[in-house]
C-alpha cells in the first residue's frame, strides 16, 4: 500500500494543473471542502482523547490480579469466610462471664418481734460463670464444616482471579488488534487521499473526468469513516483494559505477548484448572455436611462452674462458695427440623456434584476446541497474509496500469477495496491466532 501511495503521489506531481471548465472547477471545490473537514475532525478527536498509559502484558495481568474490583471483592469474601469460622467456633469453646448485682430496699425485712433483719436493706452479689461443652458433636461438626468453607472460599477466590486475568488478557489482545486495524485503516486512508489528489489533478489538467474524482472522493470518505471507527475501537479497548485492571485511566497494549502452550499438558487440565478445583472443593464440603447430619440426633452435655460472693450472707447463701452444674440436652421432637435439614443438605450435595460434572465436561471441551482452533487458525493466518500480499501487489499493478492509461478508475477502486479488506482479514487472523493460543493455555490450566 505504501508503494502504491508513492506512485499516486508521484503522478499528482507530474500532472498538468490547467483547468478545463467551470463545472469541473466547482466539482473540485466541492470535493476539497467535503474531504478536508472529515480528516480534521478525526485528528482533533484523537488529539483530545485521554492519554492511555502503555503497559506490558505481564504488568496488565499483575494489576488485574491485585487491583481489579472483582478480585478485591473475592479477597473480602475470603476474609468473611474466616470471620464466620471464628463465630462458629465460639459455640464449641468454653465461655467465661462475670455478673454483679447490687440491691437496695426501702427498708430491711424483719419478722414480727425480731430485731435481726430477715433481708438486709443493701445486698451485693457477684459471681463468675464458666460454661464448658463436654459433649457437643453437632457444634464440633459445624466448626469443621466452617473450616472447609474457608478452603472453598480460597478456591473460589483463585477462580475469580483466574476469570479476571483471562478477561484482562483478552482485552489486552483486543487492544493490540484494534491498533493494527487503525494502522491498516490509516494506510488505506492515505492511499485513498493520494488517489483523490491524483484524480483531481487529472481532471484539472484536462485528462480526467468528474466521475473519477467523485469516485475517488467517495473512497476517501469511506476510508476515513473506517479509520474513525477503528480509533473508537482502540479507545474502547483501552478503557476496558483500564477498568479490568482497576486503573484510574485507560491502558494501552505496548507489547505483543508470546504465548507458548504445551499441548502435552492438556491431559492434566482437570487437575490444573482453578475452576475445577473450586467445584471439587464445593462438592467435598457439601458431601461432608450431608454425611455428618446424623450428629444432630446426639445429645449435648455442658458443664457450668460458678464461684460466687454474697454480702450479707444468708442462711441459704453463704458469703462465698461455688457450684457446678451438668446439663444433658437431648432433643426428642422438633417438628421435623432435622429431617428437613438433611433433605436440604442432600439437595445441596447433588447440586454441587452436578456442578462439578458440568465443569469437568466444560474443561474437556475447552481443551479439545483449543487444540483444534490453534492448528486451524495458524493455517488461516498464513492464507490471510498471503491474500493480503497478493492484494497489495494487485493494487500496485492496477495503479500503474491506470496511470499508463491501460486501466480505468473503477479497477483501481476495486483493487483498493480488496487490498484494504485483505489487510483487515489478516489483522483478524492474527488476533484469532493469539486468542486461540490463549484459549489453549487457559483451557489446559497453564494460564494463569
């Protein structure tokens, strides 16, 4: 395309600028006034855009894992699971409490004919209470299940980070592809502009016509529209990359990542994939909760020790002393609560099992698709690059023939469109190969 642009530019310089008619001069003025503002508006919009910070692929992935809102929320969910474990564990540990009371009556209570008070006007009571669960199997099982939920939350957090990192990697590749689209569109725009200048100079010199000039202007306008759309796509991709990484502004892809996937490791995808690990952790936790449901039918034995102080002492309550109480609790009938809990746990276990099976099916499917995709997309890329090279050669030859008078303007227009489309197809193929390699890494558990 660059060579064709130079040919067209040279032809413009060699053309005779002598005008031929008033109507053609008016057409030239109209074409110039319509083409120039579009280019100026595009350049102005681009120059006022928010500057994007260039980052490498590894830096973008690192930022996403550390600062992405989804990753931060997952980290807080892990902290929440730890807090719930602490709360649940408290019910199975000893409890120590202190109590004190002071009572003042309007007058001491005495029996008839007695001067000694039966109940003193002022009394003080203080005690310490220690409660110790001696036998609490249901509480202990809940404690163990809460500890498992912490591991489930940890596996879920790793899976969320995996999803965030994958989304960031795809956004990074999208930004790269959009930049390549802009490069192709800008090159096509430059060639269309050179061709428009050449057609206008030919018409002004008396060897061209208004149809060729208008057709060239139409091609220039279409190229500028495509360039503007590509620039908008770059802005969107950069903003998406910035949001995924938790950055205050847009980020620009400054480096093409080098993906090296080992197809041999695809066999261990089920063990490597973080989403499969999280699903397995949920299934195991649900199974343990259902399995330990029988502990809800066992009794609970609690011991309570209480030293006390009374002032004044009474016949039934000495000044100091202690007491120990053992409480055995066995629920006999609770309206079907434990049966309902068991059925709920069975349903949750079955849901977790089905979810795990579905995740494993998806893992195997992802691996198969990725292996087939990489081979086919790499072959398609070779074909797309060959087609783009041939289209550029056709455009160059057609332009030279047009300058020599052996071709017409419609042939040049067709060659330009085909060359531009072929270059865009090559860009799409390049992005498809990068995405396919990333899919293979992600599907086989090699990334992240």
